[in-house]
């Protein structure tokens, strides 16, 4: 008694091995053996476990019970440290942060993070919109992405140099351009 039912679980929730008991009409100390077989699935955190308990009495009579555990990974990684959206003056775009963006996963201890940056024209010739996207993918192909948008603008008036000072002159002495 006590062989658990078959279950489907996430990779971080595999149940511990049960300890079923056995009784016999003659043997008061029935021997129980345990065997577990793993069959790999389509990724490292998707597989099946077949757990089998065999009760044998002292006359060699046997009873067997099995539990099939289907293990899967359906949860995407979690990204942290992606910078907030920002506005910057042209020419003052913040650099891409390194070592700040991290990813954790319920099963994969070494999540892959990729980075992509695209730039499109803004509302005038000297402004752009930069989209920085980080994508975390676990070893079963579950992924999540977060994007930082940086909008640049030119809000500074140009500065003229070399403009001659105002002068008062006679009509026949107007300076040339």
C-alpha cells in the first residue's frame, strides 16, 4: 500500500521517492525493493521517471506497483535588470549596460541571454528611437523578452559664431556679407 499515483509535474516539483508498505498473510517482514528508470525527453528538463516497487515475501511471491512521473518545463525564465525606457539628447545615448541584465529559471541554472538593438528615425533628422531587447531562453526553449526604448531629441538651439557686431555707417560704406 502507498504506491503513489502517476503524475505530471514541472521540473522543479518532482516528488520525493515514496516509501510504500506491504503486508502478507504469512510473512511479517515483507522485503520491498525499489527501481527508478529515467527516459529523456526532447530537452534536458523534460523526461519521464518510472518508479517501481516490488514486494517479495519469504516464499518468493511478488507484488509490483509503479508510478509514472512525467516531468516537463513550461515556465519561461525571468529577466531582471533591464533598464527603464529613457529620453536622451542626441549624441548622449547611454551605453549598453554589461553585467546588469540577468535571468533566472525554475529549472535551468545557466539561462542563455541574447541582445538585439535596432535604431529607427525619430521626428527630425537628428533624432532616433533605439530599441534594446534582451531575450532569455532556457534549455527547453521557453523564452521571455524585455525591451528598453530610448528616444533621442534635439532640444538645444544652435549657436551662431562669427556674426559681426552691429554698426552705424553711411549709405556708401555698407560692409559686404
